[in-house]
């Protein structure tokens, strides 16, 4: 199953692990690289064989100023791979010659790259599942516990022991000495004035969007009713908006379509709207197959049910180059709650953030895990969140920014972007390193309440800044908060905690678009083919009675539980 679902990529291995490579990926092209063997599939070499083999394993090869030529990428991989860390994510490159293999990823860590070292040799690949198989790695129960609550991983942890995700921007060398990794230091950013930040960000986005449309005139803007895609539309010169291609996914309960249609009509945009109806036509067997493929592409470390439903819905849209607004979250304080002022924090603050904001939507339902393991897992997950926050510094709001940027983004958003990379090229202009540096230099007060993004919207296009968002005020309202803003912030915080509290008390999670239908089909298949779940009997922390109730129809699990069990089956090779 794993070889059939693998994305185009590579694996490099030494020692005993290299002897297992041919069977793991039968269609791969093998090359000697000093002490290692390099296998690649679906990826063409960038450089002549006599100079070594240079590979770009991502379809995004650009900086804000435009596309980067293959020969430039190949030369950098050969001579200075660390210089490629500022490529727009996701980006990953490999260079192999008689000395060994070097692997580099983008500075956001979006390109998923993994490494295992041990007595059996060294293994590196873009597939964690493949690394784990070749290294004969076992499940890491701490990672399983964290994922049972978060739905994704923190830091560089993976679901398998002794397998780690390579850190953002790192360069790993595999040679006669084994494996060594050089990580870039965490940059210290001087504060930046809000007005200067707005000017710099506006110039950057205009340059980036102009170059992007020069390189890809048929690129499609993923247009929603929110602020981030509107910023990108605003960064496009008005004369270039007519005839621009845009798409909107019509999700029940969301108001994106009405807003997007209004903007498309105003500027003469070619607007394509499609819904999620295709998900309901799937057979149970096909739904299960799609979820297994999605889990494999996500390395079993994010939501395969959501991805499978999205891929079905996306079938109706033309593929190609997509322009995504992902990245605006890092510039508006995604985890901010309450009045924003510098303050220290303790583990109790991490526990509150985790319990009210991070565990609610993705956590598996009570009863799936044994009581002892569930309690142990919650403590370990809070510890992991606290450690991630401390890695971001001693001040609370800046630490939450770092948590979102350096943990949630690379391990959730990055994994999802890479998982669809075989079907389409997704370009995220607001993940350009220069834009991220601007956001990191801003004070939390300037980012709070989307003030910076509101002012940026006004700077780019005052007309669009005055247009209301989906169910929310216009961006200009965020740019110039009223004197009543502290009161409305407190009311909004109270409403948010109330919603989360009700959701928590009901043990409910928010299902992804199309997820409930997809999960329902998978459950039907499990009940018709209960042997699929039989391997879970060997997993000590899964409650056998809960599985029996699922199979017998006495209990219907939530979407998050279906996603977790799918990942567990794929990660253990039981599918």
C-alpha cells in the first residue's frame, strides 16, 4: 500500500537499511552515493550525472522576486545548500555524489523531510513511513498520545521512535561519518514600527504577486470571504484583475461564496464555484481507500479524513498552480486571548491554551483510549505544548506566535500542502521569509485584533478594505478599532470560551468540510470488514470494548476518532 500512495520523492540509506530499499519502492531509480544508495521516483535530476545528482523534490521553486531556474537550484545544492532555506515553501532539495548525500529543506519546514539513525544505518526521505519501515522503527507512545489530542505533532517528533523530522532550514549530510545536521540559528529580530511594517509588506506582496502572475498567467487564486485571500487580490494591480482566475469551495454553513462572487463580479474575475456533493457518492470501500492514501501522504500525522474529502471535492476543479492565502494567521496572533500586554507564563497557562484552543477540535473522544493511557497522554501533551512555548521565549504572546509559526504551521499546514503536491502546485506568498520576518518584528499589540493586516489591506486597496468580510466587519474596522474595542474584545473572548466550553462538555469536535460523510462511509466499510480493525487488538492503549461497540453498531465514532484510527493502522503497517 505504501509504495502505491507515495508522492514523488527520494530515499537515501546506508548500512542494512539500503538492502531493503529495492523492495520498498520497486519503481525507483537507484544510484550510488559514496556510502549511501539514493533511490528516486517521479523526480527528474537537475544536474548532469558527472557533477553529481541534484534533485528538487518540490514543485515550488521560487522566491518573492520570481521563479528560480533549475541550474541555479542545482548549483546551490552543490555549493551552498544552506542558501536555499529562504526559498518559498514548500521546498526540498537533494544532492548526491561520490562523497555522500546532502538534504536541505525550506526555512518554514513545510517540505516534510525525515531522518533515522541507528545500528542498522542511516535513512533519509520525504516519507516518514518509508523511513520507519526501512529503519524497522516502532511506534512512539508519547507521540501517539500527543496526536490523540492535537491531531498533529509538535516540534520534530514523529509517530516512530528514533525517526525525527528535519528542522526547518537545516542541512543534513550523510557520508562515511554517518549523518550530521546543521540547523540555522533562531534569528533575533529588532522591533519594527507599524507604519514601516505596513509599507514593506505591501511592497513585498505587490512584487511577489506581480512576479507570480508573470510566471504563471493561468494561476488560480483560492478566493474566500476572509482577509488573507483578499490581501492577495489587493496586491494584484487593478489592471490585471480582469480575467484573473479564481475558485471557491462551497462549504455548507460558510458564507465564502457570496462574498467571493461579489468581488469577482466587481473586477471581472473568472470565478469557479464547486461544492462537496461528490463525497456522498463514494462507496464505503472507496472512501476507506482514499483515507488510507491520504494518511500515507500525510505520514499518518494529520487528518486523513479531511484531506480525502478535500481531494474528492477538488476533482471538479482544474488543477495547476494555486495561489493560497495561507500565512496571514502568523501576522494576527492566532492564539491571542484577552488584553495583549507583555507577561510571563507558567505550565498552567500552557494547559489552559491546550485545553481550550488546541485539544478541542482534533482530540479523540473519551473511551477510545484506555483510561490510564488517556490521562498519561494528556499530561505528556501539555508538557509538549509548554516545551514548545518555552522554545519561543519567556513572553506569553510572542511565545504563542512562535508556537503557531514553528509548530502548527510546519506540522499541520506544511504536511497538508505537501500531501496535495502531486496534483497541484500551491504557492503561499505570505509564507515568504521576508513577510514572516516583518510579522516577527511586530509587537503583539500591533498584530492583535488583525490591526496590522487591516492597515495592510488599506495600504494595498482602500476600496477592498471597506468591503465587509464573511460574517465580519470590513478590514478597515480592524485597522482603526473603536474606543469600545477593549469591551468588544472581552465580549468576543467570553463568547469564544463559551463556545469552546460547550463543545468540550459535549465531548464534540468540529468536523472538517465533508468529513462527516467521508467518516461515515469508512465506518460502514469497517463494519462490513471488521478484520481491518483486528490489528488494533495488539495495541495496549486502545480500549477493546470501544472497538467492539464500533464494529457492532452500538457506537458511531466522531470524525476525529476515525482519523486517529486510520493513522494508527497506516503507521503500524496494518492496513
